[in-house]
C-alpha cells in the first residue's frame, strides 16, 4: 500500500472554522499539505453553533441529509454539510446535530466555562456520524487519521463493531496527540452508556472506573503520532512516532502573500517598511521609523485580565501597539478602538487584515497559554520579520526544533507571565536594539531564512503511511 492515499481526517476542531487550540491549527494546515503531496484527503468535524455558515459557505449535500444512525438501541437523524478549507481544495464535512449546533461552546458552556456533562455522548455520536458519512459518499479510505481524544471512539467502532466490514477492511488507523491525550482518562460508565460496550476488553487496562485514551489508541490503532515533545516520551514504542509540525508556507509566506500590500523577502527586507507605513495609516497611527510597531493577540478572558497592566507598560515605552481581539472576550467590548495615542484595538479582523498587521509589525507580543498555539504564532510571525516576545514558562512545551531555533536566534524576547515587570524590562531591551536599524534588519533577515515548513511534516506522514 504505497503511493497516494485516500485519507479520512477526523478532528473536533479545524482552524479557521474553530480557532482555539494547537489541534485546530494543525487540522487546518496539515490536510492542505497532504493534498498538495497528491493524496485524496477529506476532513470532518462537528458543526458547532459558533461555526459561521455564511462566512465559510457551508452547503447541504443531498446524499448526506437526514442520515439515520443506529447504535446501542438508539436512533439519530443527522446531516452533514460541506465546505472547503479556505485557500484550498480540501473538502470539509460538518456533522450537524442539535447536540453540537445548538450550543455556543465546543467542550464547555461559553458563558459559564463549565464542561458539558454529555461530552462523551456527543463525540460518540460524532464518530458514528463520520462512519455513516463516508459510507453515504461511497468513498473508501486507506488511512484514517483521528485527532485528539474526541476522535478515539472511531477506532473503537471499527475494531470491534465493524472489524468484518469489507468497506473498512484495509483501512489503517492513526491516532494523533497534539496535546495531553496520553494522560487523558475517560469515564468508563459514560462510555458504556453512550453505546460502546467493547471498551470492556481486557486490553484497555481499565483501572477503577477510568480508561486511558492512550490504552485505547495502543490497542485499536496502527500508529500513534505526537506533535509535541513531552516528558516521558523519550522511549517510544514501535508504533509511536514524534512528527513535528511547522507552518504552512502556502498561507504564511511574505514572498508570495497576496493579502499584504508589498510582498517582501530577506533580500527585499526594505519592503517590510512599506507594509508598516500602510498599517500605521490604516490604524491612524503616525509612522515613525524610530518607533517599533507591535502586534498583540487577545483571544481569551485570562489574557484580557492582564490588559490594564499591559496598557500601563505601553504608556511608558516608545512603542505603538495594535491589539487583535476576539469578540468572545467580553472586556474588549467596553474598550475604545483607539485606546490612547499609541494603542489601537481591532476586534475579529479578517484573515487578510491579520496578515497585513503581521507584515507591518516589528514585534509580536504573545500571551496565549496554549503552547501549541503560541508556538505556531511565533513561527508565523518570525517568517514575516516580526520578533516574538514569549512567556518563558511555555518554552519548555515547544518542539525541539523550535527550541533549537530560539537558541540560534539573534533577537527575541521572553518574560515571566506571572511578573509583568519582567515584560517591561524585556521590551525595554528590545527597543534599545531597535535603535540600531541595520543590526535589527540583519537579525530579522537571518530569522526569516530559517526553514520551518509544514511540508516536512507532510513528507513524514507519507513515509508513515507507506510503512503501515
């Protein structure tokens, strides 16, 4: 089974439809790379209430309407809608059912932050919906990639209930852990009540009333992939692999980016200045070659809690800042778009505007507490010559390749997220470096030349497919 493959990619989140985790970012980029490598790939996720159907042009599919799903003496009627991953030909299917579409949250209530009690029921239904969707499409996959714990029920269904089914006979199953799944344990009683009695098997090493996601994947899958180096992963079993994930140069490359005003490269770094001038004009900021422009992303309430301290720090520095905010962060609604003479707020910018801001920024202040997300943002910004300022407590969660990049970078900043005064000291030091424009430009030219392309990851996945 070598060459090009039919790949069914199952995931609870995909960026940009949902943009809340490392899993969402990887699920939004890796399928496009696999498609470009010649594989036939189709992706599926739940249709949550927060997915903007109009913006992403979700369409009904006649053969996927009113699908009947029956399991564990229960019957459900579901639909699957279709769209494309932006800027690609990758087909995405969205399982539409009230348990997903009538709620604003993904795993928890958006207003209370309380985890949904029926999450296991919801995602068992989602996985059965995935089975029925590809059946109705008459599209038989060679490889099934299951991302994160909500997709672990798919291999259970295939290995125990459909193990004699000709449709899935030759399918190889890969489980991908982009976070902490190795240590996740699920409530056994809830799994049984949801309709998966096969999980009682001895191979799953059920202890007490919990069953580990890792133990299920070890028994029911052909391979396990980790995308982040973790403690305890030094000695991997033969079916486990570590595959690092870079960034998608189709989306994030200033040399061919149609979303920015002036394309630029390390050899044409002077054109980055033109992007900065345009961004300053668009945001009513006075361009000054001696004043660096910083971008900061605020997309959750924990980050927003630091805004007061951050604004006080910015006032003390010769620095202009554009805060990119998420409308779900309530405190941002009460802030003026022009916070003061040197700070601007942009809520829910388009992808194009995000690219334009990064192309003009000299610095990018990163606050996100999800290390996978902050890592990919750091690499994206670096490709555009925007130097990252990172919480030092998150660096240990970065991939070894990224940490090696940090070790060799001539210019970047870190701070203690628990002591904001350390951020001021870090920014102060970087502002002093910025005064030497020639040295600063040489530093960002060196950084932009580093290769951290996602294409390498796609090739590693393909090698794995060939070995199964």
